[in-house]
C-alpha cells in the first residue's frame, strides 16, 4: 500500500493526489455526531514516522490529554494488511486487542474507499474507527476537548487569530506539508520540478516572517506551528534526499533551522519525535522510490540540541499557560532514537 504515513492517497498515472479522509465524524463537546468527548473512551492510533499523525501526538501532549485519550504507537513498517501493532507484546494493541489498524476500520465499515491511515481515533468500547480526518482531529482536540485539558494548557487555535492561522496553514499544506510528497512521488520531471520549486518558494516566503517573529501567527505557539514543525523536523532526514527536495538543507537556512530547533527543544514537540521510526518508515516502506530498502546513516542529529537564540525575538510559547509535564514513562521515545549532546 504505497506510502504508509497516510494511506489516504491516490496514485494516478499523472500527478500525485492526496484523497480526502473518508471517515470524518467528529468527537465534540455536545456529541453532535454521536461521539461525545469522554475521558478514557477513545484511543489515538498514531505512527511516530508519520507527519500527519505526529500533529495529533504533539497536540495531545501540549494540551495534557494523555490520561483522557490513550495512545497506541504503530510499527513504522507496515505489511500488506496496514499499520500493525508489532511493537506491543504478542503483536496486539493492549487496549483494542487487535493486530492491525485495519480491523478497527473493518468494524466501522467494510469495503471502505481509500487506505488505512493514521492518525485514527478508535472508540474503545465498540472497537470501531471514529475518524481518520487528520485535518480536523487536532483542531477538535484544541477546541472541543477543553473540559479535559490540563491546567495551564495553551490555546492552540485562538479565536481572534483563526482567519490568519487558517490562511497560513492552507499555504503551508499546499506547498510544504503536501508539496514534499508531490515532489517525492512525482512520475515525470515537470511534475517533480513544479512541486520541488513550490516547496522552496514557500519556505523562502516563510523565512522573513520567522526572522522577525518567533512563531507563525501571534506571539505564542499555535496549530500553524505544529503543522509546519512536523514537516520541517523530517526535512533533512528524509525529504531532502529521499523525496529529492534538495535545493538546500534546512540546516543551511539560518532562520528556519533556528525556528525548528526552538520548537524541537520546547516540551511537547521534540519529546514526541522518533528519528529511527521516521527514517526506517520512509526508506523501507517506499520501495518504489528506494527499492534497496537501505536506510542512510545520516544526518547527524546532535545539532537539534544546540542553542537557537529565538527567545531574543520575545514571544511566550504557552501564552498565559505553562509547559506540559514530563512524558509518561510508557510513551517515552527510546534514547537511541533521539539526538544526544
């Protein structure tokens, strides 16, 4: 099944096209879709390899929803039956009792269109998929789950800034988040060049903006930063080489490299990142791009922990709130999958 970080994609003879999420029910405070916010009822299934799923993992950490919404981490390598739980004892998710995420999809609907994608939220009592709408999940975590947020949780989608946040996110999605995929899965030179040029054009437009302000919108971390971060943190490790987005490395752009290091070193961001999962997934699953399955040794990760000096721009990472607490022991990324000084 193609690139496993999202599953919901279509491969045509022409340009790469990402299909829309098929399961778009929402979990809301009023339960309007039949899925009310309820502590302990749902399980977030994610891959630390996947940028779309990583958005939800970061949001959940920042908002302090670890106890309210449990987390299942899938193996970064899928087989032909989809994302699998081979990291867990006996190869089964300990809460859902399933070996493959596709089982939760099948309990919701048989013969559904599209692939089995993460992030996915599953209803624990029924074992059914609720939603795989990666564009909506994080917005609802920020706005519908407020009764379960930790004390001091930041406002990741402040009402007064939503129009600007939405505009920035749409541009970043088109050119950067999805643009790297359009470049990586291009099947002809013209298609590749257009996508690759779009990636770097948008990064170059973002550079002066981030040279004068610490965060994308306003003076605090918002949803816009989360969505840009999950692509940038993968850029030099996989998109530069594997997806041929190689006009320059992120580490060669002083502003963007400092920006992404600032976020990486902020609790809730870097402590969710697993570089081993990221590299093994892209280089071993995308056999059409990398048929040997060889995973490169680089790049050197030690730079992620170097000083960024972004605090000199001001800004308040969590607004009037506070950083999240320590990562729960059972959710910690292995030390050898993270940079060391």
